[in-house]
């Protein structure tokens, strides 16, 4: 997979979702916000959504 430029707002959203998930308290609004932002960015940049999502999760969960 090629390097993907991930904007800071996607990292922040994923960090919030990951923190909630680690606490066992992930909410639908938080998860939906992450998915919406990833989808919108992928469309805007012409990237496959799943590749962008994987890159964001890797950046947050396995820095």
C-alpha cells in the first residue's frame, strides 16, 4: 500500500474512537463521525475508503 497522507482531523477522530473502544464505551455518534470523515476524505482524494481507514487505524493504534 502506498503512503497515504492522513490529515490531522482524521487522526484526532480515530484517537477519540479508539479511546472509547478501549474503555468499552464506543458510541454510535463517535463511530459514525469517524466513518463519515474517512469516507468524505477518500472521495475527495480519490482513494479507496478501506485503504484510508486501514492507514488511519494503523497510524493511531500502531504508531
